């Protein structure tokens, strides 16, 4: 027969039938199903349906009549209907109304990459601010996936970890570049300067010569450069940076105008270092200079 609308569901249902002979004396009959609810079965005696509230009870499939059924052959019939089984037809995309499926109707994690066609989602389909860092797997977005000029300063958090950025080509800064400095008290015998905070400013006069250790360069790719600045104030008894290391290994800088042999009395010395990684062994070239400020 013809119908209007979607294809109807296929519904499967079965009836389990058990028959007994009445004896006018026996009141209990065992059915093969484990049933404990008198209303879960239908009982007929001589084709007359019995009242489950008054005529019989059932426990573990054992039916007990309040009165013994009359004598007869197969005159006691017990029917038990199994649960309904629905087989639903798959819904085609043309059967879904526009905007009918909302986010509340989709279980968390139900939509995976293989379910989304290539180029199916474009910028017009994404609400501003809905995709956060927590929604993006590590390594899924590379430079090739970002259009030129799409990431501007207003889209970046206040802090950008340098280890997460690899800049190629030309970088244009439209405003002043602000670098963070490590402000500390006095230059000790060993000073470690990490690449994440490459400027160290001592506020108290130096009290001993020092070994400076530039750290965090092991993960820097070959051919990249890091710059460090150390600002050392001196009293009449001046001290200076006398030894140099990269990640704990001794190195010898190339000095502009010659290596310092002491600090400048009653002045502030500013040391500048440019560290170039030239090989993965690792090997570094360090170019250094020192200037005194009166």
C-alpha cells in the first residue's frame, strides 16, 4: 500500500505459546520462560482469558491458579509476547530539514575528522572565538595552513613562548618590541642565563668575578642566533665576567677590540653576546663586546 513520508520502521514481534491439559485438581503449571509478573503473560482456560489480579499468579515461570482449571486437552493456553524490535531505515541528508540538527542534539565527541568532508567547513561556518587552543591537537596546524597576514598582534596572547615559534623570511614589527629582563641583585661566581630571559640586570655592585653560562640552546636549530645582555654595576673595586659557557660547556668568545681583563671601576659595564649555532654537535660561534657607562 502506498504511503506518504519516510519509509516505515520494520517492527518484529513474536508470541511464545505454551499449552497444558487441565485435570480439575492441578493448580500449578510451569512455563519455560522466567516470568514473575502475572500481567506479562496472558492465560486462557477453555478460550476464556483469566484475570491476572484474581485468577492466577506467577513466580519464576510457575503459574498458580486460585482454582484448578477444568479437565480438558490443551484447554489451558499461556501466551507471552516478546519485546518489540525496531529496525529503522537510514535517514538520507535530503530528509533532514535545514537547521534541524543543533549542537545539543550531537553527543560530545560524536563528530570526528572522517565524518567531515574536505573543505566542508570554512570560516563562515565558525562562530568567532569558538575554537580555542584546547580544541586543537598538537601539531595539526602548520605554517602552510595559515594564510599570509592572517595572524596579527591582536589575535595573540600576551605571552608567546619562543620555543613554539619558527619564523622564516622577513618579520615586520609595526610597533616597539618589548623584551623582558631578569632583574636581580648581585653578580655571583656563576650566572646562568636562559634563552627565555636573555637580559640580566644586576642592581648591586659586583663582588666577584663570574662565569656566565648561556643555557637553553641545545634545542635551537643549526643556523639560528641568540642574543644575550648582562648589565654589571661596579664600585671602586671592580669585577668582570671572566669565563664563558654554553649549556655548561666552556667556550671562547671573539671580542670586539679584545677580551676584557677586568671591570671598570665605579662604572656600569654592559656585556653583549651573540651566539650562533653552527653545527649540531653542538658547536657555537660567540661574538662579544663590552661597553662602560659612566
